[in-house]
C-alpha cells in the first residue's frame, strides 16, 4: 500500500493548549494558535493523493465551548476543513462520548456545572457541543465535512444508556440546544482486545468482540440507517499480569495466537466486504466468515497502531506506561496480510465516496421572490376646457336608438325653412344673426343669385 487511506488526526480546543508553545500563563503567539488547527502539509498531501482525513476536534472544557467562549477556535477549524475542498474530511467532535460523561458530571439535580467545577460533560452538554460546532461549520461554508460520531468499546454493555444520552440528533426528550438541525453521516465504534474481554469468547476473541459491537450498533434504532466503521481497534500487547486472570486462562502463547488468528479472520471478513461491493451477486470469497460474521454496513477500519496496540517487533517508547512488549513476528505478518486485502488495495488508485445531501437540503425552501412592480401608466394629455355646446350641436346631436335616422332630417328641414323665412321677411341681416347664433359661418354671395354659402352647407331659397 502507498499509505493509510483513512488518516485520523486529533486537534484540541482551546488551540493554545494543543500548540505546546504557551508560557504557562495563558500567553501564546497567534500564529501558533492557527497552526494547531490548520491542516499540516502531510495531511494535505494525503488528501491530494486521494486519501480520506479524519479531523478529530476535542474541546478540553465542554462547558466553556457550549457557552461560546471558543467560537473563534471552532471557526478556524472550520476554515481549515473548508480549505481542503473538494476533498471530503471526516469531522468528529470529541471521541468515545459514552466513555467520558463521568469526566465532569453535573450535580445531583443535573445542573451544569457542579459546585466547585467549571466543566460539565453531561449528555445535554455533549449534544449541545456537537450542535454548536456543526452550526459554526455550516455557517462558515464547510460543506465538505462528513460528520461522524465515535463510541467506545463499552457502548454495547456498560455505557449503553450513555449512547442514547449523547446521540446529537434533536428529538423529543433529548433536545440539541446548540443546533436543532444537527445531523450525523456515519457512526464509528472502537474495539480493543484485553485480557478481561477474552473471557468466554472461545478461541478467536478478537473477531467475536468486534462482531458483538457491530451487531449492537447495526441494530440501534437511533442510526440503523447509517454506515458503520471501526474508529479504533487493536490487540493489546501481552502483559505478565494477564496470567493472573484465572477466568481467562491466558498464557503468553495463546494470547499471541489470539492476536494472529483475529487479524487473519478480519482479513477474510474484509475480503468478503470487498467482494460484495464489487459484485453483490457473486458468492463470498470466504463462506464460513460470511455466515458467521456478516458486516455489510462496515465502511471503514482504522487500526490503532500506537501504544499498547502498536504493531511492532521491537521495543518502542511511544507510551511511558506501556512497557516494552513487542508483538511477535506472526502477529506482524498477519497484520501485513490484512493490508493486502482487496478491500484496501482496491482504493490505492481510486477514492470511493458517496454523495451526501447538502446541509441546506434539510431547510425549508426559500420563499419565492416578489415579482417586479409594473411600470406606471403613461400620462394622459390634459382635457380641453369645457365650452357650452352650440345650438347646431344640440339640434344635430344624434338621438339614442333608431330615432336618430327619422328625427335628424326633420330638424335640418326646420332650420332651412327658418332661414328662408328670415330672408324674405327681415333681409340678410337676420339670416346672418341667426347663423351666428347657430354657429354657421358664411361669405357674401359672389353673384346676384340669392345663395348663402355656409360651413353648414349650401342652400338655395
């Protein structure tokens, strides 16, 4: 392999606590605060080569983060993730939520924080922390974030109730006061084989432990629709104290065999997942494991190659309390063989991803924009001043209905008779006066004939 395909990295808030450059009095250089949250050149190179990055963001004081005291650091983290686009970045708030509720519990009445403590890791605060971080990421435009939660290896047993209390999706009885639209894209869980967990689990306790955890999370009604993954898993080094566990009946020899057998079985499970993904109708590569350990929703595995679970064949000093107990060669060989599974080698040249809905898809659609206002009507020309109607206009005005055709000619005939009578009786002056009254214009006759030419017509008497 060219390297790990899913690279898990950790950041802390407040950033000055993670930078390691403070003077102990709270004074830190600003550039160091940003460097503690920005992606390193190695992480960016991993993304450029087609890898996936897990960005684990831990708030060291949950109460203070919920109150918004470190929103600036959260926004810097959001900018770092958004800057990696178009690559997807898995974002996880805290880790092993169900295992850390007792770090700073509320008081007996459930109030946060408890007297004498400035932090509070209640279920409500954990949900609110997740919601606040996600809301700030959304507002910053970090749409390439894939939101995951991480539960401990105790989730299916001792901390079952704490899984429900910390599940961040807003619902009845478990509100998310930080962001009612909080969402989760995938669920990861841990699985570590230690001496007490090997009790009563047969000859292959590693795969049995892992499959029990998978079944618990696959059946959990809170997220039975989501893909699952192993956020951290491994086999602890042999410890001489393991021999004191009478119920486990452990010796160094059978413990190392457990580790090697477990890795080999997980290799065959990974092969089956790869076969099913490439051709769902094809028979499984390993029928026995397909029947005994079906895990079709497993999307990723992150081996915790560090501290007590590190795969090394020589002493290491990466853990001050781990001692020097290197893994035997058989365990290292089984681990290398696991990495050769088609589930992992198929990703060497390609990145398998899936289309996720945008955070805005869950919001109601925007209201339609208001149509533009109609232009004002054009100005009409001013009306002419009112004038009293002339006598001719009144006499010649058409009547309503069919009476106009019959009455109009009679009125004209009456006017003509009146003009002729005036001419015979009173002379031209009377006719001229009458025509002025009726609004007609005239001109003097050009010949001796008694003809009156007016704008109303030409009449011969």
